[in-house]
């Protein structure tokens, strides 16, 4: 009975989890006046997600070589794209430096690994695990800071939704990775169900966060106001004329 329920649920969740991946992209189009260039990386991540889901569920009729290339690209570039999007939340210079160095090391290490070892199950598993762990660690650091900021500033609530979605989903993805590649579990249906639920929650929370996001660019100092302040040479000339 349990297996039948899981099988029936997966059929519907497959369709729902595919369709719902379009929501963040639509939300970005609706709220394009409140996002900065970092959101392009988020859109790219969901585009890869959508492409892989369509291929795995047989909606894209492609030859095996093309399927393999697209899926591999989606897996490899997913973590870097999310990391690039996390720059949107980074405000502390030291954190930003650590974030950028970690991303650069991941890209260089991944490039060397693929160059010398080639694309195979082992190299892909290493890249997936490292990427998931990296996103989750930096996501958690941002999450705790963002929750505190959101309590103080209501306009930061959208950001809290988005980072909460990433932390929740990537924690689930890391558990799935451990079950698949470390513990080699046989409960494949349960793993698939967890992945589908995590993806649905990720898409929904990200979409809500984008829609309620009220991020406003920082105001630049008024040059006109500054120009009204007398320069030192002008002040000396003024005082000398007075005398």
C-alpha cells in the first residue's frame, strides 16, 4: 500500500515540481524593477532546474549525447549560480571576500578535476557534494543575519523568504546526496519524494520573496549639496576680502 501511494504521489509531484519551477522566472519578470543583476544568476539556476526536470521526465525529446551534456552542465553550474546569487545578500566585506575566494577555489578545483579525471560518476559526485556543502554553509551564515535584519526592517522580509528557501532546499539536497552517494540507500522512491517536496518549497518561497521584495538601491550623496560647501581656497579669499 505504501509503495502504491508513493508511486501515485510521484506522478503528480513530478508534474507539479516541473510546472512550479517556472514561477520564480515569472516573478522576476513581474518585479524586474526591484532586482539587481545578481538575480540573473538565480534565473539561470531555475532554467537549468527546469531543463533537467523536462529531460528526466521525457518532455524534451533529445538524443542521448545532448541530454547528457545538458544534465551535466546543469549539475556542475547549479552551485556556482546560487553562490553568485548569494552575493545579493553579502554586505560584510570580510564575508564577501571569503565567499568570492571559496567560489573561485570551487571553480578552479572543479576545472582541474574535470580536466584530469574527465566527466564520470566519481567526479560529478565530488562536485555535487562540494557545491551543496558550500551553498549551505554560506546560506546559513546569511540566513541568521538576514532573519535578524528582517525583524528590524520590514522591507527585508522578501530577502528572508529567499534565503530561507535556499537553506531549506539545499539542506534537503545535501541529505539526499548523503543517502545516495554515502550510504547508498535503496529507498529511491522516498528520496525522489523528498527532492520533489524540497524543490516545490524552494520555488514557492523564492517566488514569494521576489514578489514581496522591496529592495531599494542605496542613495548616492548629493553632489550639488556638497558643491555648496566653500572650498578652503574660497574661504581664504573670502576672509581676506573682509579684512
